[in-house]
C-alpha cells in the first residue's frame, strides 16, 4: 500500500507504476478502479498527457440527452405522442426544427403529431430521424463535429429500438433517455472505471488510487425512508438534528439501521475493489491525519495491514508505503503465452473448403402477401388516409380493459384527435364489441396491445405486430383460449364487402394464429382470430381450416 502526499501525487504514482510494470506491452489487462466518474476522466487525461498511456475512462455516456441535438430530437417524439406537452413544443420552437416545420405548414402541435406519427409507423424510428437529421445538417456549423457525432449515435440507438419491433413512442423515449454508450473495451488500453462497474470483471493488474473519503459507517444524506419487513414504505421523514432524533427511540433505531446498511454496502464495495486482480493489486492512499476520527477505507486498511512506514519496491521503482507482500518483480517473469486462464488452448484452424453452408431462413411479414386493387387516381391523393389509419391504431394501442370511467377519460383526453377518436370511441361503446374491451375476470384474462413478435414458422422467419391479443386461463393458470384481433379501417358497404375482406385478410390472420401458437406453446386449435372493422362496428370471426 503506497502513501502519496496529495491527489496529484496519487496520479503521479499511478503513472510511475504503469511505466514500470508495462502491463499492455506484456499482454496484461489493466484497470484503475475509482469511486467517481469525474476522477476517472481526470486521471485518464493525466495519464494520456503526462505519460502517453492509452487510458480510457469508461463512464457511461448518455449520448441521446447530453447534447442540444439529441434533446431537440427527443422533444419531437414527446410532442408527437403528447401534443399537449407545451414544454416540449416550446423547446422545438426555439430550435431550427421549427423553421423546417413552418416550411411544411406544421405550425401546430397536433398537425406535427399526425405527420410525425405517420412517419414512425410507416418507416420506423431510424429512417424517420435520418430524414430530419439530414434536414438539420444545414443548420450545423461545419466545425461542429461533436453534434454530428451525437446525431449518428442517436440514429444508432434508434435502430436498436426498431430491432425491438415496436412503434410505441413512450417506450422509444424511455429507451433513448436511458441509452448509454460505453467506450470500447480492449486489451490495448488501461481501463479506468468505477468500482461498481468492475463487478464481475477480472484484470491482470489493478491499481486503486481513489479510496479516500469519509467514514464508511455513515448513512446516506436525504429523507429517512422507513420500510417494513415486506419492503413496503411505512413512513418518510426529513430527519431533525442529531440531538433531537437520538432522543426518540424509533428515529434512533432507524438511523442506526441505515448506518449499518451503509457500512455493509461500503465494505462490499471494498471487497469488490480488492478482488479484481489476477496477479497484482496496488493501493495508493494519502496519509491519515493523526487527529482524524474518520473510520474510512484508509483507516480500515491501516488497522488491518499495519501502519509502520517502509520502502516498497516494484521492479526498479521504490516508493514510500506501509504494507506489501508477494514478489515485487513478478511482472518481469510474466509470459503472456502461459496465461491461458480458459484452459481451452489454441482454437483449431477452420478449413474453409469443408465448411457447410448455413441455411438462412426466408424472411416474411404477415401482411407481405396482401395485395389490393386501387385506382390510379388514389396514388396521387394525400397521405391523410394512411395517417388517419395510423392514428386509429395508435389510440387502440392505449386501450387495455375498459370500464365506464376509463371510457369517459378517453372521450375527454382524445378530443383533439377528431374523427379518428370518434371512430375508436364508437367501437369501445358498441355493445356487440363489449367482449373485446371488457372482462369480468381480469385475473384470468391477459390483454396485449400492439404485440410485436419474431418467430420461425416452417423455415420462414415471420415478424409482425398484432393489434390485440386476449389470453384466457383457467384457475390453474393453464391457457384455455387465445383471441387474436386485427383492426381494419376499411369501408364496408355491404355484407358481400365484409365476406370479401375477411377472405382477403385470412392469410394474414393465419400467420398471426401460427405465431401465437408457437409463442405461447399452445394447440393452434385454441387460437381464434377476429377482424374488427372499425367503421362498420362489426366483429368478423375467421374460419380457419382445422
């Protein structure tokens, strides 16, 4: 355990140890574990600048929300799904995005919402944002490489959402706000990370230069939250001063418990830090003042390992310290070719001539084989019909089980969506459709909305999104029936139209039925299919071939 005079000296000792051990040249993995990301970045800069050490601070980068471009792009999604979000709309009006919307005559939140949602539902998140970012590039300075990099990273995150086969905007916003990018993990760099992030990892060499701090037996600052044995919150209190709470037995016991919990967590953290190394650990601390009463990591190590000063040696490097054990020249005899921790030996060389070809399954979407005859004139009409259908499906996707109160709230909250909302609410009110939206036994009936799926059926990879699924179980939780619903906004003028459309969509529903059978591992006979024609307020069962 090395002793450093101050923070700068701790950094200097880190550099000297790395220059002496030369872990990367010897093929050793190396990590420097710290308590805070700020110190990790500071130390990485020091090692790169002062010693040319390829050090990387592995702090999590929230690349979608740590820059103006990402925040503006996310504001678009927030307005799209919540047109009444005045804060998000105000954000947009203060960015170059608003001038783009003015050119498209989308100067009202609900206008932009319908336009943007149509893009999302037809093109996906990545393609939609790629379109807007290309338009925004003209507003970025040619020297603003950071914003352009963040825009590319935003698109990469959006593509990951598309891979989840979802069009749920709220899920997208939540994903993007939580999305983090970590620097590349590689054996050619010294990795500097927090002790928390090192859990489960192992390295050839570990340096611990950041064990400073206050007492490990110290509760977290903030409100006191007291929980019962079942982990439910019993009470919350802004604690009074120590003089007062020590006079109250309940508060005193609570503080003592929280202090013990904090101490346990700190000791667990120290255990993690000191057990990451495969060959050698180096601890660097500043001396503890003699009059200090802090029972911190340094005090614990001093009491455990000893405090008597001595010269420590590591190869040709000599420095002041208090404790060491093992071979100080271990790294000079290290042979990376002998470091075969996996015990697997060398991988066999593959013979390309004898490799068997891998069969790639054909991809198909349930709607891919559908074709409709349309007039040539309709090809030149506006996209309003498509946008309308998209909005209808989006409103349906927010409906779980419906009761009178929920229906009243829907009518109130959807007023801004006009005819699309009226059509959806008419379906929710229609007595003949009651079984689609209501149940007397919610504990035995599970409802899915906008259910995305990927499944292999008969050597074909099927992907799609089902509008609504109701899974019914018996008292023993065994599935007894599954109902699959697909919403159609087609105009139905007669019973003949209804039969024609049902026949037309049968192949799509057949694939949905097979997919659900595979996903839930149930007999396909238990899966029923229905087409709900929203304008005709009609539920048409599909007659499947048994």
